C-alpha cells in the first residue's frame, strides 16, 4: 500500500496518508488538521533504501572497511 503526500487546500497542512488503492479519489482523503476533504496529492520524493543491505555496518561513512 503506497503512502502519498497531500496538501489541504483549506488549511494548507501537508501530511502523508496510507492509501489502500492508488485509484482512491483525493476527495476521500481527510485532512488531519481541519477535517476537510479538500486535499490534493503532491509530488513526493522517491523512497531510497529501506531494505536489507549487503554492506557491512562495520564500514563507516567514507570508509572502505579495510584496515
């Protein structure tokens, strides 16, 4: 289930919403700030990472991990 960024056209609050289907109309999304159903979907940055990594945690930032 995707998470989308929304902006309320009523109060201007920007929030994230877990949406069951990408075809859910924006008019179904309730603003957590004012409770209105007047939000628009915003362009959001892609999620990078978040999964398991094959890199060793022993190697710090900028370190090759070799001694």
